C-alpha cells in the first residue's frame, strides 16, 4: 500500500469513526483497522487530536501591523509633545506646546510612506496652506510643516473637543444639531470650492466639534498625498481610491469610487453621507467588505432617511436624498445651493421649536399614525423559536432544549429585519405536535422554528424545520450532526439558514451582528447554554450566575454572557444580599458586567433590554429613558425596548409616556410583560393596575386603594404562600399584617428590609407604609431616600393619602420640590431626545 | 503607496484572465500569478509598515482589497471571486511566512531596533506558529495536496466553507469532512503527539 493509499484509508476510517459515539467506536476501529495496528494508532491519534483541536485554524490569519512609538515628552523643532490625542490610519496626532509662541498646537505625524514622493508632498503642502489661508472660521488653521525621521508632520491650531466620529460613537445627533454641524462644514467647503480646492475626504474623522458646537474641517489636501497623480487613460483605476487600505470608502462619491476626475459635487455627496449618518446614527452605505460598500455606493439606493430616523423632517430627507444622487448632474450644482437649503431648513426648525405643547394626559394616540405619516414601518419577519424537543429522555442534553432555542433567538434578535419573540413567550406553547395556527395567532408570528434533538454517542443530531405561519408550509428542513462539544455550530448554521431562507434583506451590519456575538470556544458556549437554562427560573438564577461567571472566565469576549451575568448580579443584590455592603458590591458587579457587554457590542439587544432595571436601581432612570429612546428610534419594532420605557419612564415621573410605551409594546408583541400595573396605580387607575399586573413586593395594593381589603389580604397571602424567595415573601406579608392591625410585626419587617433595598420605587412604598403606620420619622427618611435615589413621581406623592401625616413637614415639601425639579429636567430631556414623537405624544 | 510598483494591467484584462482560468485555461493562471502576487505583496507590506495603534487586519480583508484593485467588480461573478481568492491564498501564505521568518531573524539578530513591528499586536485567537504550520503544510501536501490547499484557502485567504468548496470543485459536505481531518492532522503535528 502506498503512502497515499494508506492516508486515504486512514481518512476513511477517521471519517466513519467521527459519526459514532465513544462506545461504538472501539468496535468499529477494531473491525475496520483489521490487523494493522499502525493504522489503528494513527486513526486514534487523529481522533484524539480532533477532540483537542477546538477552534484551531478556525479564524483566518491576521496580518500584523506596526505599532507606533509614543513621542510624549520629546521636543520636535520648537514643539514639546505633551500627549498623544489620537492615532489612525494616516498617523498619530499629539497635543504639543509651541515654545516660540507659547500656545498649544496639534501636531499630526504622518506615516513615512506618505513622504516618499517629494513632488506630491509639495503639492499637499500647497493645498493645505491654500485652504488654511482662506482664514475661514470653520477651516482648521495650519501653522507649520516639518519632518521627523523621514515622517512628515503638520502643525495646526489646537481645537479642544472631539471629532464627529467620537461624537457619533454615542449615537445619532438631534436633527437641529446635525443640521447645524452640516451647515458649518458646508460653509467651509463652499469657501474652499470658490478657490478651486476640493477636500475629497470629508468624513466624521475630519470634522472637529468644540464643546460649544462649533465645527472645524481638517485635512484639506491630505488625499493628494495618499492617492497617485493621474488616473489611467480609461480613468478607471481603483488605485485612485484614497485611503482604501488606510480607512474606509464609506464617504466616497460614486465618481470617486470609479476613479473619475472629481469636482466640488463629490464633496457635496460626502457631506450628504455625513449628514445622513449624523441623523440616522449609521452610514447610508456600509458593507462587510470594501467591495460591498463600493458596490452599494455605485449601485444601491440608500434607505430613505425617514425610515432610519423617524424624527427626520421631510425637507431634510429631500436635502440628503438630493446630495446622494448617483449622477452628480442631479445633485445641487454647488455648495451654495446646499447651504441655501440647509439655511431654510434651520429657519423652519427654529420656528417649530416652541410649537410643541405637552400632550394632554388622557390623549394617547397610536404612534404610527401620528409621528411618521410618510414612512410606514418596514415589514419585518416575526419569528418564534420553539424549545427543542428531545426524541428520548436524556439528562446529558436536556438543558439544551430550552437554552439552545433561547440562544438562537438572542442571536437573531440583533437582525434589523427580524422581530424575534422572547423565549418566555415560546415556552408557553408546548405540546406535540405544536398547534401552529394557534401559535401564529397568539404570538403574532410569520415563521416558527421547531426542532428535535437526539444524542447518538458523542454526536448530537438536530432536526430543524422552519415553518411559515399560520399555513404551516415547510420553508426548509435540515438535519445536522455535530459533536456534542461543538453545539455552537448549530446556532451558527441555523441562524444563517434562517436568514437565507427567509430572504431577509440583511444589511452588512446584520451579517456582522450574526458573527460578532459568538463565543470563542465550545466550552464557553456550553456554559452559556447551561446558564441560560436556569436564567429565567427564580429558584435557579444563582446557579445561572455561577455558570455565566465560568463562561466569561473561559471567554471574556462573549458579550451576551456578560449581559446575562449583569442581570444575575442585580438579582443577587436585590434578593440574596444580607448586608448593605453586599448589595452595593453586587450592584457594582452588575454594572461592570453590563459595561463589559456594551464595550464588546454597543448594539447588543439583550444588554439593552436587561440593563434598564439596573439603571433604575442605581438611580439612573433618566439615563435609561434617554438610552431606550435613542435605541427605539432606530429599532422601532423592538417590543422589549418599549417595555423598558414603561419601567424607566415611571421612575422619572413620566407616567403618560410609561402608559404609551406599554401600548406600543403590546402593539408589537401581544404577550409581552411590562410593569405598567404600578404606573396605572400611580395614576390612580386602580382597576387597570390590577389588570395590568401588580406583582412584586406590594401585591394587593390596588385592591386596598379600591377599598377591597379582604381581597387584598387574600391575594397577598396567596402570593406569599407560593413565593420561595424569602425577601419577596417578607415584603408580601407587610400589607396583610398592616390591614390586620399588627403594626409591630409590620414595622419590624420594614426596619429589617428597608436599609438594604436598592430600588427607589420600593423605597417609596416602604416610606408610605411607615407613614400609614404612624412612623413619621422613618417615613420621611425613606421618602427622601426614594427621591434622592431617583424615584421622581412628585404628583403621586402629593396626592397619596397614606403620606398625609407627613405633609406638614418641611422635609416633605423639600423632597417634593427636589423630585419636581428632577422630573421637569427628565421630561425636557425626554422631549429633546424625540421621546414624545416616538411614543406618539407629540 | 510607493511609486516603484509597476502599474498593473487594466482591470478588464485581469477579469478576462480570471474568467479564462475559471474556464480551465492553465495559461491564464500563469499570467495571473505574478500580477496578483505583486499587488498582494505591495498591500501587505504597506500595511505591515504603516504604524497604527493596536490594529491587525484580517487576511480576508487584504485579499478583498487586492481583488477590488485588480478586478472590474461589476463584471465578475461570485464564483470568479472564489477563484481569485484561490490564487491569492498561496501567495498570502508565502507573504506571511516570509514576514514571520524575517521577524524571527530580526528578533534573534541583536542590535536591530524593532520599532516598527511589535509583539504587542496579537490576533484575538490563540496565535498559530505560522512557520511551523507552513512546514507541516508542506508535509501534508506530500500525501494529500488537496487538504493542504484547503487549509490554505480557509486559513490564509479566509474563504468560507462554500467558497472553498467552489474553488476546489467539491461538495460542501465533503469539504467539511476533509477540513476536520486536516485540522486534526495539523493540530497533532504542531502540538506534539
């Protein structure tokens, strides 16, 4: 047998063995290797290598790039380098002090490559000087040029502030602000164009924003350095594309992407892209690869701005669409035209500003009808991922039934083109065969993923079907066999196949999202799935917490695990901490975990959903509201974001907004659970509070408010009887004890629980219960604490009958005034962020 | 971007060569190889020389870049892209291995100031010793050239399973199996028996 034949045989045997479980393997190996022990050894060693290989070679090779040395402390010519303030594709930027004139300057040190062509360098200097000498208020002033160890540098005025890129990292800009920035950039470019200077590289990195909103355009002429002199005769040499390897083609005009001669209209295009991104929070053309991006620039119409950012005035949408005409003949003929349009728009925005009266409290309109008459919400496929069914009972893999489905749903929920129902909703519909029409109707979905699991030795066999609902047509069905320690492949492949088969219009961002939140190792993924399995079970979440801790230890780069761990720590703080120090420590860990998740993926849906309750516990309800508004304006069909707003708005005293958010969440997902019950209670709508669900520590409260005390005692006692969590049980006995006149026991429980309760809403309830019991001093102390911790419903405090004994106190009046001030502030920010528009309140 | 680089032939011509090669014309491949190598080499070295903070670039991105520069994208099919990547993979391997060898020499060489390449820059995945991998791939190619090729395409050009299958002209199913075995073989070679 030749070496090649031997290898073929070994491969064949290994291949067969991979299909079998450990127990069947040894028999198979003995049979197939026959009397050739050497072949058997070889096969066994390959099988064992396969076991340990993990993700070996799975990530394509990366190319190392050089790391620049930090020049801080050095003196170059008359400039003393104070610190590095930025580094990018073209070089690094330092803050330096000019010794001659004793002023701060920015020193930009360019890559050595850029100096290789002396002629080109001269022309860059000339162009940069020409732009600077325009003395335009929105063009960065250049002071000097020089060279350090063969690297060219530019010295310019130092602008304190951030680049537009840095500003965009925290999300879209309000429309008025975006237009103001665009207008300043347009003015700068208009002045340059009048002198025949084209910028060619307008992008967020090249616009500096001072804290007062003043904008400056940087880097005139720099593309001259990076691009070669002349295009080919046919004018279509991709080498004229500036900054391709160095940066991004996202802001390039179609003619630039084609390597054609450029005129001022190319800058108009780039400014259009910039304006779009400022308003939408994302660029109009962005592909997974540069080729995709360029393909989109040249041939794909961007999504209308109004669809990305519902607050866009129609006039702005027209201006942006005009600047983004593929054919430059269709764009505004000159920057002056664009400036005129933007100026008219600014006037219109100024005129509109005061004309937005607060909505009357009873009037909640359907958001879709009032805020975006022009742009119907894009249709999105609504999917539910059913828990997998085990074909035979199997303790090894039964944790996968729920958790794998949950993980797939979590991953797919980051797709813009898809609404994925929560795993909790899915777990409500059990039964085999599933009743498809019932699910489609009840959960309002268009597609259902179902599947079965079967373990065969060390292999896991997955049968999955995607069904269209309600008709039940099989969109596809697939069988996969994967090693039991490589379950991540199931998520990957099913995720991609679902996206493919539903022909979802996946954006490049979506493709990235599908890939991004993947664990680095099968072990981390298994820990994650095991954690998920216990995640929603009140009895089990400390188990979940420990599994997630293990998971992030195994793979610190796995964002969804951090987010889930954050929730577990929050719950630990609230329910499992015996001392106030423990509470603080666990809240701190919760915060760090979420930070970590957001650092890894600022868009992670599950992190945005789970973070809200922690923010309100930490007294940051206002931040939660603003974050959710910003997020929901980009993902208007995500019911969980609106459910979060129900909660966060209530803490800020925005009760109408809270109810409107609930209406919106239910509109998107008829089964979603929100905390609207307490909101209705605060509004004095007690029947609706009962209907909306009033669970938690003070079960029975709406019934008491309605004077139905016997019923209140009954529901509270019934709840306390089944709740296993001791903290919750203690709280739930408070109201019955109070009604039964057992004040002493009541006070004892409150005294014990109050100090370590981190949730300002709970603290308010504790305060009013103290007041009702006649304990004025602790009542005042707790009410002050509730306000200072961020529960701002001053109107509710003012009309709460239980707080009657406190009203004479100056401390009460002060606390109310503080709450009112903070609520007004929150309401203003909410309005400015577009929250009222989003919820149809304006 | 230096000026000493020869100007590549117009993109239409390269696109034609790629089409011809996809149509089984071996001469077309011969003609393509030096063009693609020059471009990749230029891009990779530009990248590896350019100082930037904490970035590494995926091989896939670089090959894509070369593709974009060389080929008239509007005329090409997805399949042609796989073929282009197939050519590029071998060269990418050569460039990276050469770079690693030079780097290793510099590290041993004493007195050479290594300001431009830093060991701080590591890939997020555990780094594979690229020189050892190259040697192992040589050995693998002796018994199973297709497997060696497959690893090149997946690891050095970042092709997906489907693209790799297309470039090698085999089914995705077969390819997945071969990939698993090749990985196991190489893992054993690199991590001892």
